[in-house]
C-alpha cells in the first residue's frame, strides 16, 4: 500500500497517528537543521517536516536531494503544526517523517506547477500532463466529471437508457466536413467519423428503445476558434411518442437539475422566444438576456432627414447603453474603431448622448433636432444618462454587427456576470435557409427535422416561410443544446429531400437505410443534444472550453503534445491504397 491517507485528508483529530503518504513535491524549504516539504496529490497538500534532531540522519540527507515534482512516499507521525496555515484544509498539522522513499525523480518542469503559473498557453498545451497537476485544470476536469455524473443520474431516473453508437459510419452531408477513415479491408472505400449520432438515435427509436441517451464524442472538420474543437462531446438524447412540449419539459428539467445540484441555483420555468423575435430584438438566435440593451429599430424616425447614410440603408437600428452618456469622446471613438474591425465589418457608427438634464447631443446634430433624437430614445428605451449607439446597412448584416457590439459593451460594463444564469428556449426556427452560392435551400438544422404541420402547405409555394418543429436551449448567450421533432414517415422525408435538392437516387444512396427503416413502423419521435464542453464551461464560469477538456487541440486542430496529425509511412499508405497528393 503506497498510502494510508491522501494529501488532503488529515486534520487535527489525526494527531499522533502513524500514516503513509505519497505524491509530488510541490516545493521544499531547507533551513539547514530543518527541512519542510509540501507534498501534493489530487486531493490537496500536506506539509512534511524533516528535523535534524528527530529524523534519522540518512532520511534527513535524502530529503536534501528532493526537487520539484519528485514522486515520493513517506511514513511518519501526524503532529501539530507550530505555524498554522488557514489557507489549506490540512494547515493545522504536519508529518514528522521517519521514512522517505523516492519513487521517481523528476527533471525541472518547464513552468511552475502553481495556480498562478509562469507558463504560457502554448507551453502548457505541449506539457498538458503537467498542466493537469495545477488546481485550475484539475478542478475543471473534476467539475466536468460532476456535471456528467449528474446528467447520468437525472436521465437514468427518467428511464433513459444509455446506448453506444458506432464511430465508424458512412459519410453523410450534415453541414460540416467529415473526418474520413480509410478502410484497408474495403479497398478504395472510407468510413466517416460521426458529426452526431443523428441517424442512429432515430433508428434506436424505430427499434423501440423509447428513451435513449449517450455522452458521446462527435467530430467536425471545420475551422476552429477558442470555443470549438475538432472533436467535441454531446449529451445526445432521443424520445419516442413525444411532441415538442414533452421534449422541452424533460430537458428544461435536466438543466434545472444541473443548476441546482452543481451551482445551488433555483430557476423558474424558462422563458420562450421565437426565432424571429430573437433576431429582431437581439440580432442573433442565442441572445444573452442577463441584461437589456434590446434593439430599437429607427427607420421610421431616422430616415428621410437628409442624412444619406440612413436614407440608403435597409435597416437603421440602435441600442441604449446604460450610463453611457458619461463616456468620453476617446471611449466612443474606441467603440467606433471596434465595430470597424474586419471581424465586425461596420463602416461606422452614429452615437447620441441622452444627457441627465434631458437634452441630446449626437454625432449627427446637423441632420436631427432634439425632437428627432427624443424619438430615438423612445425607440431604444433610453433613459437620461444613457448613450444610444446606432448602426445601419443591410438588415441581416447590421443586426449581426449590432449584436456583437451589444455583447462587447456588456462585457466592458461587467453585465455578463459568470455567476448569473439566464436560460431560455428559442423556438420556431425556419425549416430551410437559402444559400446564395449554391442557389438552393439548405436545412437550417438537418434533413430530418419535421416542419410545423400547419406550415406544410407552404413547402410548395413559399418554402422559406416554413417553420421547423425545432428548438434551441440558450444559456447566457450561448446555444448549449438544440433539437427537433423528427420526420418519421417516408413520404414526408422524401418531400424534404426533394426541397433540399437531393435526387431520388442521391437520397437513396445517402439515407436509404433510414428510409427503409421508416417502412417498418417508425414512431413519432424527437430529441435534443447538449454540447457538454460548452455547458460545463458556462456552469464553471468560463468563456472557453479548453480547460474542461483533458487533452485539447489548438486553433489549428493540432495536438501539440503528441504532435498530431502526422504523416504516415509509405507502407501504411500502400496497405490503404492511398497516394498523397499535396496541394501546390
């Protein structure tokens, strides 16, 4: 037995006990006649003491050789600590060491294994196994485990059955690029890694499993950013014999359970918002409702006033920044520069200060009088002391730009508080969206999403107005889950494929197995998938997901620790009947 206790377990009640501990050397302090060592494991830190007057000479001399991150085992007696440390649970005691075994020496690590480390992100990702020893990363992984455990507890109590689905599947068009895997035994053919278990969970419903869930890896070969990884984890769920309301109730219950068990927060029934309302009021379909600054459309009160920029715009829209009238010209110019960045793409920004005395001062005073600006204030719900920020241009683009500005201003004002949680459902998404490049409709969610029954007649005459039986759960401005009621009959599914531009032969080749299954009695069914990485990060009060993933990849999709992806040798390529032709 390497240890009788872990390094976070001992207290004053254990004084005089003989114990055995094992762990890593956090740091040492050598005073010549006395050596103190902080011993660390996953559970905490315990101070060890080597006393020249009380410790065996050989043990004392060996203690002088200890370096950071040495793996050691000690035996000794729990004694009262003279200089107590209230910052750690074991701070009332220390171990008077009688026996020391060096289990493994260690070279000096490339960064300090401390909560506040001197290591940059790149070096910490290269030595991720060392980074995991630090409390922030270790605790994030333990937090993820706790969330996953509560998910399993809740769903199992609701009679869901966890079923594994395959990782080696057939490539299907689901929006992003597939990662493909060559098959040696089937020359010239390829598997794909699943972007989601979508078709399999539908087949499980055909199979009568009724309530399915899986915490599952998914893969998408797409451009990355801080909150994306090429492989990610979903809480994937499906239910049979349900309508949309059943799905919303079930997974609203799961989210409330997580907020209560993980964060100790009670949340009332989640508000619901239509897609159209979200886009018009917040400029995106995942609005952060922890704060206001709702959009106010200004076309009726800002156009036809000799200001050509607004007159030529499809949309003029603004927000009221609380207390923003106190902003200096430098602060306002900084916001103007921010919206003109290529990532946002606005050509400029108009502002109007609503002074505390009720007067207005704007960057377009030449074109608008006080009464006009009062109408701006009404449209944006501005109060005295606020600052009205206005963008204009093509409707969709301008809403997106103002949405980004709204979030940036909220961050600067401290309104996006990580310990506040504001969930909501966004419903009534469009079934289809038009793609200018391919000049055809694409499924906004996926090809198996059911149209609203009352909109079915519009498929022939006005497909862009058909609403989907789809829903997203949004938490603090992030989509954490989404799903839909599925199409469960062959005729409707064939009709959907037709409007997505699939020929009968293409649909058969891609999804024939699913269409065949529907002929054997598919029940009405629907489901939802949560993004576990994102959900855990938000519950943990973080903006990015990397620290909640044991071995993440960088923004180029590389694992710099194991240096992957990598080339494979010619022999392997030959076995796979593959020849590599690099782009010039």
